[in-house]
C-alpha cells in the first residue's frame, strides 16, 4: 500500500497527504520558509560541517549530486547490522530528497565520519570548497601535507593536513596512532 500524495499549494512539489493535512496544504520547506527555492538550472548545494583536529569549524560545500555519487560508492563501517549502515542510508535519502525538491541544505556528518571523508575526496578532486572563518579555499589553494607528532615509537600520532599558501593550517586530521 502506498501513501497518498498531493502537491504543495504554494510551490507545487509532491508531498504526502498526511503532511498537507498537518501543515495547511504546504510542504515543510514552504511552511518553515527557511529554504531558498532554486531555478531549474541551478545545482542543489549541500554544505556539511566536519571535524578537524586544528580548526573548530570547518564547512565543506559541494553540489548535492556530486556528493550523492560518491556516497553511493562509500561503504559503511561494520557489518550489515552496524548503526552506521542506517546512517549512510539516511544521508543518501536526504540528498535524494533535497535534489528532488530542488533546495540547498545543510547536512550533518555521520557519527563515524564517512560523509566527511567523502566530502574531503570531492575537495581533493576540485569539486568542493572548504570554508574556514568565512574564507573559502579550493584544493588548488592549499598544500596537502603529512604530519606526525611525538618522540616515542609507542606514543606517536600522525595524519594529513591542508595548509594555505600563507602557511595557515586550515584542516588537520589524525589518521594513525602508534
């Protein structure tokens, strides 16, 4: 049995009848009034804040279709019953939804950082930008560098970072620890 659908009385997007009944005939974006309607030619933009060891706020911005393409090939951690499997399915579903309704939106990284790694992959391909303290960077604007800290073989950590041309570290992550 499929759920009955209707169209938003303001923008015409298809939605569930139960939603229309609870919102007076409006889709949730129109009811909330907080999402910009895009023209058919504009790509849907998604932004996502990811964790960095160096900066407290790092935002990656890309086209939703590019991220969906990468996430469709990104595996979850653990086995088929691991909670990350369901988080990754939810991430892909959110991307598909906002592409369908043609809205820009903010996505949250999953608890295991798989979405963040997919976004970093897009950044390195030149398909995303990083924004730190209201300054935007392309991958061509930064240098990717390996780093390691510690002086004892059993007390070292390392990873990679992105450093701007003026020497500012804009992203740093730990990818190994001894």
